[in-house]
C-alpha cells in the first residue's frame, strides 16, 4: 500500500511553506498572483538537469510575471545546498525554497527517491523529491500539474506561455471558460 495520492484539479492545493535561500519564507497561502502561482519541485543541488531547468525558468521569469504568474522552486535539500543551488547555477531572480519535508512532498503527490552517495560529484540528500510543476489558481485550487518520477522530459516553459497566450487571445476567463481538466474523482456508472 502507498501513501502516494494525486492532487485533484479544481480542489484546494495542500498547504506549502518553505524557507527561501535569500531569506524569508515562501507561503503559498500568502501568494497573491493575478493568474497563477507556479511551483516547481526539483531534485536538489546534485541534479544538473534540475540546474539547467531552473536556469531556463529564471531566464523566463519576466514572461511569467508579465502574465500574472508568481514562481518558486523548492527541493528537499538542506539550507546550505538550497543556498548553493541559486549561486552555483547563477540564478538571478528565481526564489529558491529548501527543506521540503517528505510528508509535505507526499501531500503534493510527489515521487520520492532514497539518496545515494557518489564517489565523485555531489551526493544526493537522504531523500529527494522527483520533479513536478504545479499551477495553482489565485483562489488556491489546482489548475495544472505535471508530476514525474524521472529527471528528464519536463514541461517546457515556452509551452506554458504559449498556452496562456492562446487563452488570452480567445478572451477566455480561465476559471469559467477553460477550467482545469482532470477533475473527475469517480467514473460515472455509465462509463465504468
């Protein structure tokens, strides 16, 4: 039996707080985005693919902010590794959260991996979360999720921006005319 459960679109996202490498605390409940809060969970400082992904995210933050999206990246890394991620990867704007507890990661439906020591390079932390990207509506409900068990084939940030532009061009009010998909919890009897 597993304690791994997905978060259902259109339902309230779990609570999320994390200390930030630059000081302060990220608190999803206090975010006030015009459109979405974008939360990227990453594996940690040991993962160069995560570094490349967050560098791309950092370079596109202005595009997300312009569209009303706030952003943060969070890992299970301890404080020192969280601080090093921003510095080592040259992140200039992206808020980096650290210290994600495995229980909170599970509340978000994340896959967890037991860390391994390495002979060369950085060892993995005792437990690390696998990558995920979430968009949470301003009302705190889930709009989009991409949860992975491997570090590759992540959602492209340009695809997200293109999706936002499509909705804006159609003048869709996102929560009413284009609500989050995948909200069915139970299959209706006629389809079972």
